[in-house]
């Protein structure tokens, strides 16, 4: 393993990166996107609102099929068995405290827990992943629609690129994940062009397009994105149909010297400090990140 490779434990309920592609762009749309790339505008603030689970047909969509097993007579999911404090207290691997022991991470057991069942909402006792527990229902639905599932080429479908088409619809500054444009349907789409992948041998993603790069180093235009090795939960493996790829990018200040000059060495140091923080390996005399980010304190898990 290289010096700057990561073994990070990422808290994800996402099996890889899946992006939804829309219809093809015409010349007019492409011209509009090009104009927006060069335009200046006042970013629209992010405004959120709390919505009750009873408004959704699948109120627990964040619980994937692998975790949706019957526990406590179907009144609770199994998330609490992995998202605990025990492994972190024993300093096993890079496992983080996830059940309230760490104030920065919070209590994920509460976040992922089922709410009380009532007659106004979909019961959490009902497993919504019917395709995994009653696959014959899919066959029945296909038969009514005249669809022959045996004729599908699932391997080709899975390997179809639906990331690039979605990325091409991203508006605003190509270097920024949050476009800041109020009516942008892809406002929070990651600013990582799949055409720049895979990462190079040092883990960093570089591009030939300078407009997508944060800074340049000896190997080319660096996007700031860094490939990460991580340890998934045992149930999130290729054996269970889950293959994930993780990339991380810190804010630009973590890539700069104290005078604002971009430095790959500074960025590597800060990424390694982040790795040490997540793995609880921070030295007692190290309290902050370095370079222009020296005002940012180190916290375990962040």
C-alpha cells in the first residue's frame, strides 16, 4: 500500500455511484450550458424544510435490501448491530463510534431507526424490497406487460455509462459541486467528470481540461479528487451485489500554503491528517491541519 493510500471506513448506504441519465442535449442546450459556465451570478441559498415520513410511499428508502431483515418481530431494522460504539472503543481498524459516543458523528442508530407505526403512515414492519423477497411478482408483472426478462442482457445494462450524460447537464462552474443555481436539477451533482477517470498511480484524478482543475502540479491539471481505499461492512461486498468506488476532495484551502499558493505536498499532508483523524491515530501534539487550513482543528472522524 502506498504512503498516501487510505483505509477509510465510510458510512454509506449507497452501493457505488449510480447516476440517472436523461435525454440527449441538442445544440441549443449545449450553447446555454457553455454560456452559464462563463457567467457570473449570485448563488442561491440552500433552503431546506422538514417533511414527515408519512408523505412518502417508501418512508425508509435509506435502508437497503441487505439491511432490511426482520428484527424484534419486524419492528426494528438491523442497522443498530453495525452502527455501534463497541468496535471504535476497542480501536478496531478504522471503525468510528456511531451510536452517540462521538459528538461530531452523532447517533446513527437513532437516525436509521424506524419510527412508530401508525395508521397515517406506511408501516415500517413491511419490507418494501419485494424484488428480493418475492421475485415471482416481477415475473407476473412482466408477463402482463409482455416483457421477456430472459431476453435482457443485464451485463451490458449494468456496464452502460449513465454518469457522463448526467455530468454533461451540470451547470455553472465545472470545478464546483454545488452550482448555486436555484433551478438547476443537477445543482449538487459531484464536479467529477468520469472522462477524467481512473485516478493516476498516486491516487489523484487529473484532467486535460484546465477548466475542471483546481490547480496544476508536475503531473498535470489536478482536480483535487483523490481515490480512497476503504473497508466496507461485510454485507456490502460484490458477493451481495454491492461494488463501490469512493473519491474525496477537500476544500481548496487544504491544498494551499499559508500564503495561498497551491501545493500538492500540503494537500497530501492534510489528506494524511484526515486519515489519521478517522483512524484515531492523531499524535497528541498535532491539533490542526497545515497550510492555509491551519485554522481548522483536527477532530476524530472528520
